[in-house]
């Protein structure tokens, strides 16, 4: 008797602080097979944003810093969404996975 392998879906999650001219706010960017979404001005810090994903069944597979060379595209993408963003800090990247239902 063979068992079907468990199936998973993955997403990349980037969270950090977007520094607006009016003050800092949190941001979240998700990238998955279904596309990407960028939210600027979300409530909560990085841990709260990760907890939200955990409630949806996502688990952290890998965590890494955003390297200096990646910051320009993060800032550019944030500025496309919110022209008041001037810089970012505290950015972390997470590879997330969750088991697909059988």
C-alpha cells in the first residue's frame, strides 16, 4: 500500500517598517503562486503579522535578513503603493509553508 506524499503550498513573506514622511508604519508583502500583495500601514509589528499567518495555517520554514542590495527594490515597490515612503528598516524575509488539504 502506498501513501500519497503530503502536499504543501509556499509563500514568501517580507515584513518591516516603512518610514513615511508622516512617521513609521508596518508593511507586509506576500508572494505566492497566486500572485503578490503589498500592504502598507498594517497594524502590528513583525511578530503580530507572523501570528496572523500562523492562524491561517502558515509556518515559517526559513527566515533571513533583507540584504542591503535588496532594499532599493523594496523601497521602490513601497513607493509605487505609497508615495510618502522614503525608506525601510527592520525588514525580514520568511519562507512560509502550509499543508494542503487532502
